[in-house]
């Protein structure tokens, strides 16, 4: 009797994992469909600091159900904005890739500059 219960619980766990994996795949497929462009005014060019414009954030939020917020560009933010800025700077600074290429900022470098993260 004990072996049957274990087999049943293992089968139930496997089924739950399969359902969870399928759900994650569906969520990823939904988010991939957002197409943002500099030409339509949804993304900033790197010369203007990269990142999304208000129009681009609104489009992305509608399409994915997310809640993207504007960048924190103040020198000395307080409270939640300070924590958000510190988190972004730490996360983005750790990303692979150069901050500049051929003497010009990459999208990563432009975003770090716009958020006033120290690039030193």
C-alpha cells in the first residue's frame, strides 16, 4: 500500500510540474510579441539616453500586463525611488557587454548614464 501511495504522489508531482512548465512557456510567448521602435517614438535613441519613452512604457504595459515605471534620474532621490535607482544600477552594471563601443555609448552605457549610475 505504501508503494502505491508513493507512486501516486510522484505522478501527481510530475503532472503539476508539467502544468507549471506549460504555463511559464505561455507567459514567455505572450511577452515576446511586443515590438517597440525608435522611429515610432517608443524607444529613445542612445544619443538621448536609451530606454523607453512614456508611449513605449504604456504600450509594453498594455501588451504584457506589466507596470513599468519611468527612470529615476534625480541626483539624490529619497525613499522608494532611491532603492529603485540603487537596484537598477547594481543590476544593469552587472550585465555583460561594453558600456561604449567605437567611442559611442551602447544602449547599456546610455541607460546607466541616464540613471546617473557611476560608471567608474
